[in-house]
C-alpha cells in the first residue's frame, strides 16, 4: 500500500522572486543580443528566457485544510500540506485533495431486518480524508467509494438487528440508537480504512417500516402498548383488592367467608380494570340475598 509522506517543495515566495529576476534578466539579455546581432548569445539568452518562464509554472497554492498529491512521471513523491505558495518541478503533476470534514447522507434503502420485516433506513456519515496517498492511489474514486461502502455497511447493519426488540434486553434498531450508531461507525470505518478515510460519526437518519407493512406493524405496536398498560392496571387492581381485604379483616369491619370474598374480589376487579364507567347495583336485601 502507498502511504502518505511529506513532499519536498521550496518556498514559493523565494522561488518567485529568484525566477522573476532570472526570467526578466535573460529576456533583457536576449533583446540586447538580438539588437547587436550576436547570434550565439541570442540563442543562449532565448533558451534561458524560456527556461526561466517555464520554471515559473512550478508555483502552486495550497489552501488551508488541503493537500496536494505530487507525482513525477507517474511516481508518487509526496504530499504537500503546508498552506501558502510553494514551488516544485514543473514536470510534477499536482492533484488537489480536500482534508475538510464532509457529510454524506445516504438515500432511503429498503432492506429486510433481522427477522425478515421490510424496512426503510438511511444514515448520515461524517468523514474526512486523513491519508491523501491512499485516497488517490488505493481506490479509483474515493468519494464514490465512501458512498458505496457506507450504504453497504448500512444494509449489513439493518439485516443484523430487528427493527423492534421482541425479547427483553434484545438490541434493536429503534430502541438502542447509541449502540447501533457506534456499531455503524465501526463497520463503515473498517470498510473505508483502505481508502485513507476517517469516519468521525455515523448515525441513522431515517428508520421506518416499509409502506406495505407499516399499518399492520402500527396495529401491532398499539396492541403491545395496550397489553402493557392493561398489565399495569391489573397489577394495581390486585394490590388494591389485597389491601382492601386486609384492612377489612384487621379492623373487623365485616367477616366474609370465602365465597363472599371471591364475589367482592370479582366486583372490585371489574370496577378497577374496566375501561368504561361501571353501573352500580344497590343490594336492598341481605348480604346473601
């Protein structure tokens, strides 16, 4: 693998001054020699003038948070990250690579989760180039590589976890956002390391059931919520009935046999657990009639 190393370049301001003096001086010499018809000096001055102005094309600018990948006849000779005006051999090619932090938002991907339910999922990946040589030479197009590999990692993550946790303590896409985000970041980073890219953050931006099962899953979620609520209501009602029987027995308010206790428990549970207002019936007879 080709790894980044610091290129050897000259200070651009110093080289600009020296080359301008040399180019202007050789130009004046050429004009003077041509006027006095000195053939040999004219040729030498012309060559020096052309060389001087040609060497000026070796000047280039490096912006902050930017790197220039330098190649000489196809050979990688280094990366220049020092911003400002620099100079290198005009025969070197200089490819600009941005080192700024960038965002990539994937499209909405339709995949099946771990239990086979079709879902829609999208993610945002925050990344930057940390090794310009790997980004340029190890992959064909590092920006496209980031997009394709991020979506591939997202698909793989979606198939590894269920949308909702059906077992207590199970990790799911909807309920464990921090764990899922960390896992997504790790998987994307593993895929992009070879391209000289660092993943700063990766998070799910969109998560929903696919349209064809969305209504059915909504009913399922509503049913689960109703069952959980009913369970709490029943637990509370049973506790209140136990407390009522215990207080009646302790304070000797009334003595009930097992049959009447069962009837009282039944009536209290109906009143406490019903989701509608109950209609009371007043007993005008005895306790047993």
